[in-house]
C-alpha cells in the first residue's frame, strides 16, 4: 500500500493531506495539536493484519468526503517505535481507530467496519 507522505503541515484545503502516515515522534504535532483544528482519526494497523487491509480502503474513501474537517493519520504499529503508541492508548488488537478532538481521544472502534459505520462514527463527533 502506498500513501502520500505527510510533510507535517496542516493546510486548510486538505489537498493531498487528509490521509497521511505518522509515527511516535510526530504524533503530538500531527494528531494531538492538529485535533484542536479538526477531527483526527488514528488508524493503528499492521501489514500482517487482514482486517486492517479491509478497513483501509473504507477509511480512504470516507475521509476525503469531509473536505478537510477530518484527517486520517495512519500508524503502522510494527515500524520503529510505533508499538509504544498502541501501548499508550491500550490497543488490544488491530485495527484500532482512535478519534481525537480538542487534543483528547474522544472515541474508538476496533476491527473492520463497513462504510456506513465509519460515517456514523465520524458524524457523531463533528
């Protein structure tokens, strides 16, 4: 899977930046700080995880439709020190999707979900 790489700027238009990779070292800026301006979903996923590969295309279809009000930060838990993020947020399985708003985790879900579930999940927090 190829995602665009995030240059750690959060432009209002969200062009090409709605969905990006992040990691332990950029999480504070990319997720916590950014969630004060718009919702940020964090997808904690692993390459070996079948349900993760089902959920990714669902998320990448849904998020751009919110026209910058929602961003998606992808965290590959097996890369570098990213498993520390999974531990910090108590992720027991993958995928785990965390929703951040105003600098705090507000909700989460686990496992592969259909598009209508993801839309309803986001809409509850806008």
